[in-house]
C-alpha cells in the first residue's frame, strides 16, 4: 500500500512546490514509484518545478470525475517512475468532491509507493483537501518568524484534524543568516513544536532549474538536490544524519 504525504506550510512561498518536485525526483531515483498531485487549484505550478511544463496533462479532477484512469496520468520523461496529475485551473476548490478525491487516492495507493500532494498556501479548503486523507505531513517553513509561526498554526489545525505524523523541513537555510539572526535549528524546533525531517539550503539551482524548465536533480548534485535525496531516504525509513 502506497503512502500518502501532504506537503503543507501555512505561509505562502516557503518552497512546498519546489521541494515536492525535488523529493519526488529523489524518491524515483531511489527506485520508488511516485504519483505527484498538484493540489494548488487555480494556481498550479508543480509541472514547472518538475521540469515538465511543456507537456500538457490530465488534472486530478479529470480522474476524480471518472473520465480517465490513473494510468493516463502524465509520465515524467526523465523519471519514468514519476506520474503527475496537475490541478484544475477553473474549478473552485470548494466544488471538488472529497469523496471522489478520496476514491482516486485509494486507487493510487495500490499503484504507487508514495503519493505526494503539493498543497496551496493557507489553512483553508485546499490545505484541508490535501491534509484530510494523508498518512503523514511535511510542513515546509523558512527560518523567519512569520513562517515559523504559520507552520506552528498549521500544525495546530492538523492536530484538530487528527494528524499526528507531522515533520518539518526548514528550507532556504543560510548558516550566516542564522548566525546573524542568532537563531539555531533547535530554536526553530522549539518555536514550532515540530520534529525535523530535514534542512534544505538556499540554493539558486532551485530557481535556475525552474527557469530552464529542468528537474532540480538533473540540474544540481549538491545543495538543495542533495538535501532532497537525504530527505527522500528518511521518508523511506533510512537513517541519514542531518547536515547542511
Ligand atoms: N532552497 C531554495 N533555494 C532558493 N530558492 C528557493 C528554494 N526553495 C524555493 N525557492 C524559490 O522560492 C520561490 C517559492 O518557492 P515555491 O513556489 O516552491 O513555494 P511554495 O511554498 O510552493 O509557494 P506557494 O505557497 O505560492 O505555493 C520560488 O521562486 C523557488 O524557486
Ligand atoms: Mg506551491
């Protein structure tokens, strides 16, 4: 049975989409079969982060509505272990039927080892749709106080939804900035109340790979790409020391 992982944040722009793509590529490289679902209804961009924006493809609504099967999802040309469903653009997220969404996810569990849901910012309907059926949550935060507060608030909402398996990625880490801010990873864990899944450094390859429509892992071997590989191993239950 595949595992369903929601990638959430609270605050916008923390790196959910970029890391969803990087982690999916790393899981695929490590031999796992992955389905990526863009849940950012109306503002989708996971296709760009995966480097496949030139390929049109099905939205998850096409599958939920019963017109298409999961075998029709876009297959990544570089990572054939990754299938992808984009988000619908015009359908309001409130109109998505949770029962149909759940049915699609149940079917996906038997075909993929990991299903990654890239959620929109905020803690509203889209957040809840992505979180509702997942087995575990990855909360992506920056080191700034606003991101940390929003991650902590998102974790509170998730707890009211009965979610227990919640871990945090601190993204865009810059050791010199940490020093200047007089902040440590421990401080961020204390402030957010969340256990750590990984640290991802500030890395311009994240921006460049998207700009050149390339997968992050094909574009860089160190920095954020290496961090995504370590995180993918931890998701798979392997012990990998935390480093930056
Ligand atoms: N580790 C990183 N180093 C440098 N730039 C990064 C890093 N992670 C993300 N970015 C950049 O930050 C911006 C926001 O990233 P991204 O779109 O992944 O965030 P998001 O949380 O999905 O945003 P939204 O809440 O709008 O969905 C993008 O321009 C991306 O390239
Ligand atoms: Mg996003």
